[in-house]
C-alpha cells in the first residue's frame, strides 16, 4: 500500500512539473528584443505603399527563402484600374507587377512554386492564358484557377497571387 501511495505522489509531482514547464513557456513576455527578432526574420516590401496602407495589406513578405506575394491586379500607382474590360492587358499588367516584386528580392519566375489566379471571367482568362508559357519557360508552378463573383475594385477581371522559394 505504501508503494502505491509513493507511486501516486511521484506521478502527481511529474504531472505538476510538466504543467508548470508548459505554463511558464506559454507565458513568456514579449520584450522589444523578441519583437526585433521576429521582424528581422520577415522582410516586407510594398510595391505601392500609399495604396497598400489605404487598403491594409503588404504586397509581399520574405520569410527565410520563402516569398509570399499578395494578389496583383492591374492598376497604376494611384490605384486606378488599367485595361478596363481587357483581360489580356490586365493579365500582362499583373505579371509585370509580380516580376518587379520577384526582382526586388532577387527571384525570377523560375522560383515560383505556387500561382493562384482569381478571375471574374474564366472563359476570357482561358483565351489569353497561353501568355503564361512566355512567363514559365521551364515548368508551371502548382496553383488554382478560381472564377469569382467580384474582385476588390469594380472592373478588375483578374488577380494573381504567388509563392516562391529560392534555393541558394
């Protein structure tokens, strides 16, 4: 009986130790030093800072060798739609912006691993999608094509988001 009581106490002590360790590790205070470490691991880039601040997003962030790029749409630096009603023009403007972002980080379209395309007109996109062969000369990335009811601004026909990975 004494051995059972000692065993139960040992189990309780072990459980309390594990719980204490867990609670202490979860309640670490965030200090300016730890905040600095987190921000140094993320490299943000704003293609159009004024527009991105207005809408509340960052166009891209690099985390280690991985690059995440928000959806690119066809617009000028003032946020005005370019190529209204023209899928081909809008798509080429999207890829032009994506190229600028990739180059900012030293990446190319060969580094793109994921490409998701959102369009309000899938049939229209499919008619001009052959242009992608001039972008992806070696291999197409993974991705999804989705037809949506509407994009962020009226008249936008296409939005392209990407992820890329650089092997050094």
